[in-house]
């Protein structure tokens, strides 16, 4: 999950501290949820371990964030293309 978090923070130009902070502003929360979604898609980590990686969040927070982005990928073309770009940055092969 660390690689995913680093790539997402770099892409959205936010700091690692902001990513794991309690800040709920849209500029921080959306990239955090995208990172949660990508971690769920691209790693085999449990939601509990992902919760720890995201600043000791509850596992239900991880599930909610990932589910929210999953729905947006289906309904919003911008979100889908952002996810595709991030996946290529994380896994260039």
C-alpha cells in the first residue's frame, strides 16, 4: 500500500501527512479514497492493515472509501481516466 499511497499523493500534489490526516476536505478526502480503492484493487492486504496504513482508520472507512470510488469509476469518466493513469504509474508494465 505504501507505493500506491506515494503515487497518489504525488499525482494529486498533497503530502503524505495530509493523506493520513483527519482532514476531510474534498481536496484531501478524494485522493485518500482513490488510494483506498487502488489498495483494495491492487494489493492483497486486509482492510485492517490498510486502515493502519491510512493513519489508523477503521476498516469500515476503507471499505466505504473504496466503494465510493468504485461507484464513481462506473458513473464518471474523469474518475475512471484518473484511476487508469494512476494504475499505469503504479504498475508501468
